[in-house]
């Protein structure tokens, strides 16, 4: 083994998200291997600058791991030991409502963690199991508020603890979304265009119907106005005709009466003329 060719150096960075191994070697494409106490292995290669990064699994609670660097042709190998300091567990929890039932739903980021829940003002502590997906659940009474709930998590191997503030939400579970393909996008665009055209057609039809109704209403209004005008004029014309008829009849009566009077008067005058020898 030649240290001058590999120059393996590494350290660990631990925060609330977990532990990461950051290291460097003398050249690129060097095979970096991390071996845990339970014989699990993680492998990566160094980049062009010789750097590498390995994320330590959250379920691993080993206090020490073995890190080795090997040239691609296996001619050189270097090995060091690193201490892993697991961070305190991180918890997320929300109150959701499903099928009319209130639930406390949560998740932790480490395995072998004990979850305990208790309500403010109540000394009773509720222990919850964590499933294989690192999730837990508890049915809640309707009157319990988020501010009255305390959730604690304790890593049973490291002894480190964490707690969280409970919020309101629908669910804390993540649903995997399918990848969108070109065909799916094209189908979506086509469906939206069809919906848009249907809306335009319906709007145009409604506009045409309104215009047709307005035309019919106008025609009806004109016809009604014409009928009213005729009805209004008819009595006037009838009165005028009746007046003229009465006038004619009266004139006829006057004429007839005048003729009779003249005849009577003429007859008398002619009688006296003949009696006294006068000429008519």
C-alpha cells in the first residue's frame, strides 16, 4: 500500500438530517467503500477533483465504520476508521381528519425509535409503535387541540431524543406521482382544446337564441302596436260616419219639410190669387 498515491482523508458531518461522510483522494475514479458493523456496504467513486460524498443510512446506528479507497486496477488500497455520531431523531406530526375521524399522523427519520405522546395537563403517556415505513398514528378525541399535544421520539440505541410541534393538515403521507409522458401531455392539451371549443359553441348558441328572442319580441310588439292603432282609429271613423249619416238624414228631412211647406204655401197663394183675380 502506498499512501502517496491515494492520500485518503475523510470526516463526518452530522445534523438533523443525518450523517454524511465527506472525503478526498489523490485522483479521480478511485473506488470508495464504506463497511458497517452489520456488514452492509456502500460504494461510490471519486470525482475529477478526487472528492466524494456518502450519505450514511438513517437506520444505521453504528458507532464506527470502515472506509477504504482502492485504485480501479486494485493495485493500491488504503483504509481508515471513522466514528459515526447519529443525530437526534427528527419527527413530523400533523392532525388530519379521515372519514370523520381525527388522527394524529407522524413520521420519524430513524429506525428503532420509541414514540411517546401525552396531552398537556394529563400525566398519562401514550406509547406508539413505528411501522416499517417509520410512520405512526393515533386516534384523537374531538376536543383536543394541536397546542395540547406533545410528541417525543427517543433513539433506543443512542439515547438521543427529539420532539415536534403538532400542526394541522390533511395527511403526512407522501403519494408517489407518475411521470408525465409526451403522450399524456398531448392528450391533456387536446382535451383542454375540446373543452374550450365546446364552451365557445355554447356561448355562440346562447347569443343566437337571445337575438332570435329579441327579434320575435320586436315583431310581436310592432303587431300589437298596429292592432292598437287600428282599434283606436276605428271608433273615430265610426263616429264620423254616423255623424255624416245623421247630417244627411237631417238635411233630407229639412229638404223634404221645405218642399212640403212650399207646396202648401204655394197652394194657398194660388187659391187666393185666383179668388181675387190676381195672377200667380
